[in-house]
């Protein structure tokens, strides 16, 4: 598996010798290899998460780990172990350094080999869920990173362009999606989850592990791939399909997805975001509320874990998304008091400005959306013929534009809501004069309010999200609210 | 209301739905999906899933995109209102494509419908007959949507407001109202000197009493669950 490019010195790698294996690393791979062969999942997890981190901190703060060639001799040149080691090797590289194009391509090759081995059903290992999740998560991350990288054509060298043209299959969107889909299908995970509902399977009860002497790898990778697909589809702006990919997982119940905190957060973050873009604000608010409360209560237990920073980042982003949802769709009963007070602290002022729907408000919507949204990608390869430009922002700009467009359509609703909260009945003529519009315009505003607050769910059923509601009888508006009776007849 | 699911016509529709379910990420199904769009137009059926799949393939291979097909998908999506299908499609269409004339027009039409501006919608649609007349059933679908929103909003609606929203007046409107009275529970009242008032059926969206009853009642599934456990 010789790869001379691993040995190419990069500025950050001064002093890096890929063939030098410190004793602690030798000991690490030997132990890890043995524990994998003996299927000691707990020990594997300790080595994978704790030891790998410690050694990275101590020896490989800003250089890669030793090359796989250098360590292979200590692990019987085991083919599968080498694929796993390389996967960790690349993951470390992406985290600490900037991968070269060559390295990106090699990493893709490694995933192809690794997934193919798994898909052929020949692995007999039990690996910790954390590791299996990290594989899928990293796979999607590297795809996203590659698309961002490829879209910045302006300063590409001729060599890079030549490589891109030659290896056009690397991180090709069809390849990525088809691998994830293959893992879902080959593992039969959807059927397993179905059968579990009827008590014919023990997947969730066993945390995904196989206690019959078999392997959990394909099944659990298949399971996590559903979340991977949700994520990829969100990156592409295809929210409906993303949610469909997640559908076999019932997020209202405990499941394997919430065993690994990174998976739990990624799932809910994308689920909530997709619902936001689909205008199902109440659904998004509910899920964000639950997870934010959960993170609030449990983050102290993750302080030492390598995922801690990510957890905090996603936490902040979800507060921003929650602020957006509640500004577009005010709800008083859906948010827990703890979450609400955090929300007011972080975004209280911004939210009140957003609800004024003036220019400053849209600047706020822009700011929060841009901060919290996924890193959208353009999945197609560039045309190498045209003048080389950077188009890595195109996908993000489109989603932002469409989101703001939707927010703008709701511009007059906030004003309307203020009046509806104050009157129990009011004539169209009077309300029109208070709102400084003519009657026909008022009628359109009232229709817009009804349309925007009545979402259509995935089954085609109409659901009202309105916290304040009304109906019109000829030329009089009657306000309907499930709160204490109001004061004025207009 | 416009959201018609693809009927299982023995042959075409069934096969395409299968294609989308099992071959989602396969570039080779693109021609089938394009043909299916044309089928949907001519047979007045609709499949969001299949159309999103096609838009996705166009996203992956932009050189294969057909503007005409995309325009037809968008018109069908408009017809699916109040479902947000039109937005879902826009999310997948590159900005520079959306800047083309025909797409700008469709976006304007969508904007009018999203904001209840039916008069402006029908005016604009009349100027763009070539776009909308290419898809049979368009007018009817938009009228269905208009009635949907009006029904959420009004218990009693003046005839003129209704006429403007569904773009029918005079004798044609009389006939239309007769039909609705006979089949959809509409009632026509004479308002003092101001023309007809149409009384729309009450439901939980335009009637607070019905809303209250719906909110207070326990969904049957919950009761059924308890009953099952008792036995």
C-alpha cells in the first residue's frame, strides 16, 4: 500500500518521518489489533478514543501519524486493520492539517476499499458505535470538504487541475450517495428496525451489538448511513428527501442514534433544519427544544471528550435556529423554561428586532441563518474550460436567498398579530386604517397569515401553527384565542 | 386541492416510482424521469418524489438539464399548493437558471399565491398563457388552492371577493356556485344591498367552537392504545 505522497514534505511537516514509529505507537497498534481480534469492544473503545487522543496530543500535534506501511509489520500486515488504521490516519490529518489533493484522493480510495470489504460481508469484527459513527460522519465531512475545495478554482495549479480531471471519480457525488445507500440496503437495517417493532429483532435493545458471535459493523454502518444520507441531502438543499432517508428511525423513541452524542446532535440538527426550510416550524421548535435541554443537562459529562467542542458549536447553532423559528412562528407553550432563558440571554434582543421586519430585522435573519446553516455544497464538477472562478459560495447564497425570501413574505404578519392580540372583534375597515393599508391589501395579508400558519405535513394534512387565530364573517374579523378573554371590541 | 399522487397506471407510473425508490442515485434513469414529467402533464397526475429526483440529477450533471422540463416541474409544483413543493424545487435549481425569464415569471406567480394576492396572480397568469396553458388542469388546481385558503379564513365571504380569487364571474360563477351548493355544503345568502354572501362550511380552521372541540378531544389512537393494554 505504498504511497509516496505521504512522504512528500509539507511546510507543516518539517521533521516528520512517516517511517518513524515511537514505542508508544507500536504498543498502541499492537494492543488495538489484538483487542479487535478478540472482539473486546470496551477495550477497543478505550484505545480508540482515549489512547489515540493522548498519543495525538503528545506526538502528532501538527504532523500525521506514522504511515500505514511503517506499522503494518506489527499487525501481521492485516488488510482490514490497515484500512481501519488509514481511516484514522486521514481523519487525524484532516483535523490537524490541510490535506493535499492527492491525500484527499487517497482517502477516498481508502473509504472505497473499507466499505467494499464491509459490504461483501467478510468482516467479523465488533467495533464500538462511536468508531462506526465517526467513520460515516467523517466520510460525509470529507465529501463536503472536497466539494468546497474543488469549487475554489481560481488559484488551482495546473497539476491540481490535471489530477482533478484524471481522478474524477474521487468524491463524486454519485459515488458518495451510492455507498451510503448500499450500506443501508446491504445491512437490511430498515427491515431490521421494522421487525424490531414486532418484537422479532433485538437491534436497539443490544445497542446494535451482535451477541450471536457475528459482527455489528455492517448493520450499524447501515443504520448510521441513514443519518449520513440526511446530512448529504441537506448539504444539497434537498430537505424532503433527507427527511425521507431518516424516516425509518423513530426519533421520538430511544434508539441507537442517541447512544453516540455526536450522532444524536447531528441527527436532530439536520432534522430541525430540514423542517425549518420546509416551513414546519412547530416540528423544528419541538425537536430543538428537546435536544437543547438534553445538552444543557448532560454536557458536563462530555467535557473531556474530543467531541466537546463540536457539541458546544452545534448547541450555539441550534439556539440560533430556534430563535429564527420562534421569530417566524411565535409559540408560547413549546419551549422549556431552561431553554427559554438561555435563548433570551443569547438572542433575546435579536429576536425582538427580527420581529420588527424592517431592514435591520432581515440583516439579523441573514446573520443567524448564515451562522447556523449547514455548509451547503455544489455537487457537480467544474467545467475546466471556462475562466477559473471560485463558486464555493453559490450553494449557500441560493439557500440564504430563498430563506430570506420566505421570511420577507411574512413581513406584514407580525404587525397583524399585534392587533389580533388586542381585539376580540374588529371591522376590516378599521383594521385597515390602523395598519395603514387599503382593504383589499388587508384581505391579502389576512389570507397570507392563514396560509403561512397552516402548514401541510408529510401526509398532506393541514396543521395550524397559529398562536393567535381568527375568522372573517363578511367584513368583520373575529379573533380566536385559547387564552384569557381580551379587552377590546374594535 | 392539487396534491394528486401518481396513479398506479399499469405500466409507466408504477415502473417509474420503483425506479425512484430503488435507483435513486443512478444517472441512467434521467430520461425515464423526464418522460415521466411529460406523462404527469398530459395525464394530470403528479409525483413530487420523482420530480425532486430529476432535479437532483440535473444538479449533479448540469449539462443535462432541460429548461423546458424544469419549467413544467415548477408549474406542477405550483399546482400542488398549499404544499411547499415549489420552494422545494427552487432549492435545487441553480440561481443563474432561476434568473431566466420564464423562471422569474413562475417565481412571481408563486409569490402572489403565497401572499394571497389572487387578483395580481390571475393578471400575471393571463400575460403568461404560453407557460401555464402548456399544463392541463392548471387553472382548476389554483382555484382549488384559492378555495382552500378562503375556507381557512372566512365563515362568510362576499361574492366579489370570491370571484376575484378564483377568477370566475357572471354566469360562469353562478354555475360554479350552484355546483358547490349541491356538492360541497356551500350556502348562498343575500346580504343587505351589497350582493351575495357565500357561507362556507365550518371546520376547525374557521370556527372557534369546532377548533376547541378538536383540541380538547383525545385522538382515537391514544384511546385505542389504552384499550389494547387493558385486554
